């Protein structure tokens, strides 16, 4: 099994909230506004299980050993939709932004 760092669902939502909050703050005085719309997250979780069984028989001067290994992986997909709202009005949050260059 890989030794990757795991991020929890709360960590992912906190990161998205931080990014959206920064976008709102950056564009607060801008005339160009965007509705945020739903924010969709799709997370993939892999569950890895290992099982090992071992039997050893000793009959002097002989011995016998049997070993059984089993491993399995299951992948689960979790899709989550968040709808950012303006806490003051309860309506969809607006995000604004400005770019020095014209979009291509």
C-alpha cells in the first residue's frame, strides 16, 4: 500500500472555502461579478485489506508449512455538491475578479 498523505473531507472543504473567500475579497470593488454556482467535489477512496494465514506442522525430523495470502482493493467514489451563500442575504454568493490581460 502506498504511503500517501491522506486529506480528510473537512480539510478539502476548508481549502475550497479559503480559495472562494480569497476570490471574493480580491474582487470586492470590481464591477464584473460572477455567481459562484454549485461547487462539486469528487473524492476517491481506496480501501486496501491484507490477510495472511500460516500453518506449520512439525513431525521430527520433518516439517511442513502452508501459507495463504489474500489482498484486495475497493474503490469508493464520493460526490459532494456545495452551494456557497452570502451570509448576509442568504442568496448565492457573488464572486468578482479582474485580470490585467484580455482572455484568449
